[in-house]
């Protein structure tokens, strides 16, 4: 099972859009404000929002859609994706 982090910062409208996609899909995730840790700032300051899977170490950079998220987390077939997005 993946452990997903949504990397962003406050007052970032793109980060808000990315978070809304997760809420729409009802996929569990944790939000990380990159401003709180220098390491996150160095790695992601100009890339946010970024979805990071802590298990696979894969990243998905913005822009991404609900379909992209489902594909990223795996296990969702195209039919399941279209039903889930209705």
C-alpha cells in the first residue's frame, strides 16, 4: 500500500486544486507544507504541487488530473477510473 504526500505550501492556488482532486477521489494522503522544512524547500520550491509516494519514491508533478492520480497510485483500470470520477 502506498503512502502519499502532497507537497505544497499555503496560499498556493495550484496546491489547493491538487488537494481538491484528492478529496474528490477520496484517496488518503498527507499534506506537507514545504516552507516548514529546509529540505523540502530545496527540493520542491519551484515544482509544487508534487505528489510523492513514500513507498515507491515516485513523484507526480503538477499539472495532474484525477485520472493521473489514479494511474499513479495503481490498481485502477480505465473502467474503474471513469466510474470513480462520475
